[in-house]
C-alpha cells in the first residue's frame, strides 16, 4: 500500500478526533471510527449536533 495513502488516512482520523472533541464527543472513539470508516465518519460527524 502507498505510504501517502496511510498518512492521509491517519491525518483524516486525527482531524475527525479534533472535530469530535469540539462537539463534546469522545475523540478516541471517533479516531478509531475514522480509521475504520474514513470519510463516512467525517460526514456523520459534521451532521451531529454539539452536546
């Protein structure tokens, strides 16, 4: 697998964790979910409301 792909996927997961923490959600859970689902996790995170 291409190293750039892995770095990009990990960066997306870190960004999602930061977004989740900004919405008072658990960053670790969203980081792990992002590793599994990628952009689907990003879109769902953007749609959830802040707690």
